[in-house]
């Protein structure tokens, strides 16, 4: 049993709740304990372990974990030699890539990266930031920041900080000069684990279900009954890129139509379908969409 167990790192911090919710939508229920870094899961072949995203790739690369979820930023920061199984476009706020940005106080006279020549920059992403300045031939002193980096923007000359919306930087009266790198969430595997056919299949299965859960986000299922005489009219109303499922009903004058649409489309689509003659319209949430 132990040799079949797949140890998967679940990130703590800001990504934790979003990750556990993603697993739930994928069909895996993780039971948290505030005092334990080893939560339970309803799959006897998976052992979740909660770790900081910053160190996840190192533990996977070293084989202490079989797989894990972390940001691409920490993979390149740690220079971890791992298998990138798939990209998971989700986060605590948005599905857009997060950005590590070079920022200065609004009142600063610094306007571009080259202005940081001989200056001090604070960040958690030290290695990536040093390489960034090296590519620009700028000799800046990059210091490690133990969190609360935005506060230090007025103690040093600039900071490199992670942002999704930029709202926190604005709230702290900081101005973005440049983007250092972008990052999305990655599902990664240890290289030796990837060679184990049984464990690799398990990891691939998890990846398929996680991706399917992400694909289903912001989508709903839509079912309705349509008179055959109204079918062409209904078909023109449905989104052109969607191919509906059509089923015959006991009443030969009607067919059942089923389609998956974005929830923001559904709110305007349903009244239009009703006016076009659709009846028995049902909408329902979608947990997974597999292409």
C-alpha cells in the first residue's frame, strides 16, 4: 500500500482555500485540520501534505513529495528540476497570470529599471530579480524580504512584489515601473515518480480532473424542450460555437436540447429562449468539463 501512495503537496497561505475547493470540484474531498499539515482525503492512494508554495518545488525535486501544486515563479526561483504536468489557471482572485512587478513609491523620481543602478531592491523572489537586472545590465543590490515587502518600499529604493490586480500596490501608494516575470499555478511531479507507471497514471488522472474542474468554472448546463417547428429558431439563439445535444422525446412533436454555456451568457439567453418557444428550461451547475 505504501509504495502506491502518492504524496501531493497542497499549498498553504493564499492558495490553500482555492486549491481545496478545486479538488472538491474535481471529486476529491480534503478534510482540513487547523492543527495538522496532513489533512485527510477520501482517496486511499493519495496523501495530501500542506507546505508553503515557496518551498514546494524543492520538496518535489528532492523526492520528498511525488507531486505538488505551486507557482511557476517558485519553480524558476528555486531552479527545481521537476516535471510540469499541467498548468492550472486558478488563484484566490482571478484566472489571469499573476505578475511580479518592480514598484516604487508614487513620490519617487525613479521612472524605469535603469534608474535602479546602484540602488537597493527588496523582494522574496531574489534569484529571478537578480537575473532580471542582469539582463538589463543594471547593477542593483537585491535583498531578501521576509514578507510585508510593500511596507519596505519607502525604506529601500524599490521592491519586486507579486500582484494579481494591483489594488494592494495602489492602496500603499506604489507605482509599477515594469513587470519582472509572470506566473501561473503548476501541477508538478518528481522525475522518478513520473517513471513509475502506476503513480504517473494516478497523477495524470488527478491532473485531468483538476483541469476539468477549472474548465467548468463560470459555466452552467442548460436543458429545455423545444417544438420541432421552433427548433431552427432556437438553434440560432444558442451560441454559435456551442454544439447542443439533441434527444427525441416521447411526444414526437418535441425534442430535448442540452448545451453548456457561460453563466454570464445564460442570464440573457434564458429569456430569449423562452420567447422563442422553449419550455421546461432547466439550468444546473457544472463541476467538470472535459474536452
